[in-house]
C-alpha cells in the first residue's frame, strides 16, 4: 500500500477532496493511505510562527526551516521521496505520475505566502510544478498530483482505463461516444458500430493523431 503524507498550513482545504469517488474507494480498499499534517504544530516558536521577513528586504513572509525540517524528520524513512511543490520545479507530466506511482512513500510539501527558505530545498528529493502559473499555495497542486497518482495504483481502476489516457505515447485521447446513436442530428461514427476491432483501433489511433496535431502539436515533436 502506498503512503502519502502532505505538509500544509491549511489542512481543512482537504476536507472532501479525498473522501469522494475513486480516491475514497482506494483509501477504503487499502490501496493508499493519505495523511494531512499541519506543520505549524512542529513550530518551536512561542506563538507557533512558521514564517518571517526575508533577509535583504522584500514583500511578504517566507516560510522558515525549523517546522518543516522537524516535520519531515518525524515522517521520513529510507523509502520516502520528499517532493517540494514550487512554481520553479520540474513541470508535471503523465510520465512522472507513472514513476511516482511506483514509490512506496511520498511526502509532499505545500509552500505558501511569499515563498520558503531556500535551505528547505536541501531536504527534498524532487521539486514539481503543475504548470506555468502561480497559485496561492501548494495545496491545490498536491491534490492534483495525488489524484493523478492514486488512479494509477494497481487495483484502483482497470489498467486499460489509464493505458489509453491522453499523453500516453505523447498523444491525446481519442473521442468516445455512448447511447443514443443519434443525438440532435449528431451521429456516432459508423466504424464504432461495425464490431471490427482492428478497424476501430485504426480509427482511434488516427483520431488521436489528428487531435494531437490540431491541439497539441508540441507533443508530436517529442
């Protein structure tokens, strides 16, 4: 069973996120254990402060080392991979989700405020960004990453459901249809009704290729 520990200053943000749908079933079926830790509880400051003004001046407050270092030390073992969520991290991709799904223990650090003390990077194994934009904190990013990883764990969903996902083989997913056959004049492609699995596979590949050319040609360059 995979274990995920998330360090945050706002644990209430996770209420409901991991208690619905596939993630909840994965937890109930003991495929994953997810724990939320408020690292303010580890602060040795009399007022439980976790941030301070930046050396050299500047706007905002910066997360300090001590609470995060101590929280990580209480959780980390030889099988842990510590991940810092930061806009200047490695851009998150489906291929990285597959790699992380093979890990036994993930620890995610959610930054907040103006940033974090640079020395916090020294205790991290990996830094991840979910895109070229800035959020108010790493909480939403951690939810995205956990969701994308848990669905890949063995027994959580059918393997075929994620093997055909967008971004596998650098292609977007092919279009899918369900009943009714005709809706407001729009018909299901005839090939999908043919029962010829070879032709259906060829059709889906061509549709994936065409959709990728139109919407994400950058993927084909890879």
